[in-house]
């Protein structure tokens, strides 16, 4: 399908600001798409620096350190979209972004595979007692024996949480010959030969390796506690690459010292240092057969590249087609391109009567609507209108006057 003629604001005039060393690949992708005006700043900026920097910016790219506050959004009068080139969006005041009609994208699943691979790797290291052997070898001690070292094949992996990561681990584990059981609060389709457990207790008392893949919520806080640790099989292994609050580390430390569990791999902690080089403590430090890592489950070069590609493509889809799938602020609309009409994006406060006002105004001026898509959330509504090409300029002017309008943009 050929590209429709672009009539919107020229791409080379769209001001793009990328902070926090967003990968050069993303910058190149924007330039290749015709967005020549990309400015890069290496670190994060303070609130005041940001307020000064965003005044003329149409598109802002950040990672997890830049705080997008209500004041920053108020100063960013031209801002259309924020691309969070990371997994989360909690650094953005989403309510304020929504009220301003600023689309917010991220890349929630880009590091799924990185975590899943490491869970399998950690399982092998622990079940083979590699940590002991590695420690001994570093001290010049030869520790060649098979006692207490096992294969993953034939063992049972219990996954708590069968979402994006849990289900990936499920697939990888089966290819290693493991039996997979899982427990999820939501009904999930088992992949391969995985089997659902009806209760957490059922899972814990049957698994040789238990791996956590749940979010941090009220329900998952201290899910693995003194009581639940008693249900674990003797000699089993716990892996937590999910969130620190999910495991009571004091209780886990006790279970390991009593050799009820034979090992653990922990990547996430209730309190994590802010930056590299900061010290941190956990009750698990110094315990044999405990693999400690500094929240790097999803940190790979591939994940970084996936993040760049995922967020860039969401931003292109929005800038060039009006598609908001994956947005955390403006309601998500996925829609086909159209070549026979011009497309207008209209974002408004979600109050009764806006759609009817749009339709009345346009029909009064004999502007034919070829296609119309609407989605709302609690705060705002997003309407995409495909209108007669000859009358699109007029339509834009009329739509700006509609009550409760936040933003109007002619796309093409
Ligand atoms: P997801 O949202 O796709 O899956 C989570 C699953 O947990 C869902 O199926 C949900 O129904 C289930 N769940 C929620 N509450 C539950 C409960 N109380 N009991 C049983 N099941 C429950 O999330 P995803 O992407 O698989 O991530 C899982 C975890 O991994 C998250 O905590 C995430 O923050 C963490 N993570 C850690 C990384 C690291 O670097 N260590 C990197 C990426 C994610």
C-alpha cells in the first residue's frame, strides 16, 4: 500500500528531545523516518531544567530516571507524546499526562526473554551446586564430586504467576525436560504440557524449583513467608526475579540455614540501592548456594535494543497514523490507514455531548465524515476522524472551537 500524502506538520520541524542516553539506534530510526530534529542529552534533568528544556518539544524520550511531573507537563505546551524507553511508566505523572492529552508509551515486554533465560541458568547453577564448586575452585580447592548435584531434566518447576515471563520460562523449562506446574490468580491457558495447580500449597508441595513471576501487590507482599516456606519440598530451590517484597527474606534465610531449602537465586530486594556502587545488605549474604544478583534479570543488550525498537515503532504509529495501542494515558485506538481522506485527531475532556458537538459542527458545514473512531477513559476522550480531503483545514478550525477540546491535530 502506498503512503498517503502527508499534510500534517512537517516531520523535520517536529522537535524531539531524547534524555538519559537513549540508544543511538532509536535516534537513527527517527532520522531514517524523516525526523531530522532530534536533540540528545546524556543524563536526566532536574525538574527546573526539564521545564526550561521542554517548552518547544513535541516528543520527549526518557528512561526511568527522568521525573515527568505535573509542572513539567504544564510547561510542555506543544508536547504530543512521551516515549519511556524502559519497562515501567511510574516516573511519569500519568494523570497529568492524560489530562493534557499527552500519549505515554513504554516497552513492557522487551526484557521478558532475558529474565526467562536467566531463571533457567540460575536453576542449573543451583541444582548442580555450582556456587560451592566455583567458590572452592577460586580458593584453589579441587571439589570434583557428583553428590547433591542434579540435572533439571525430570524435575518439577513450579511457576507462581503465568504471565509474560512465567509462560516463557514454562516453554524453556519443558525443552529442558522439566515438568511444569503453575499457579496464577487468573485462569491462564497452559502452554505445552504445563499443568495448573488449584492452590499455592499444591504448587509448593510438588515443585523441586519454585520461581516467582508475580507483580508487587497487596496480595503478593510476603507471599513466600514462614508459613508457606513450610510447604516447600525438602531440598527444593526458590528463585525470585519478580519483585523484592514478594519474599520474606528473614524467613527464607532461616529455611536455607535449616537446609529445608537447598538453594535460592534472588535478583530483587525489598530495599534496593539507588545507584551503582551504593552498598546494600540482605539476610542472605554469606549463605552458601544462594545466588545474589543486583536486579539484572532483564538487563541485556538485546533487551535494550528491543526497548528502542518497540517504543520507536509505537511513537511512529502514533505520529503517522494516530494509533495509540499500548498508551498509558490517551485511550488506546488501533485503526487502519486511509488514503481517500484526511485524518484528524481530537482529544477532549470526557464530558457528555462532545461527540455530538463534533458531528453537528461538521455536518452544519457539510463536511463529510468518512470514518470515526472514539475511545474514552475516566478523564478524556480520543476521537479519530477521517474527513473529506478538500475540507480538512476547515474541519480543524471548527474542531478547535468544540467545547472541552484539549488537542486537535491534522495527521495527513
Ligand atoms: P505479567 O503481568 O505478564 O504476569 C504476572 C502474572 O502474575 C499474571 O498472570 C497475574 O495474573 C499473576 N498474578 C498476579 N497476582 C497474583 C497472585 N496474587 N497470585 C498468583 N498470580 C498472580 O508480568 P511479567 O511481565 O511476567 O512480570 C512478572 C514480574 O517480573 C513482575 O513483578 C515484574 O516486575 C518482574 N520483572 C523483573 C525483572 C528483573 O529485572 N528482575 C525484569 C522484568 C520483570
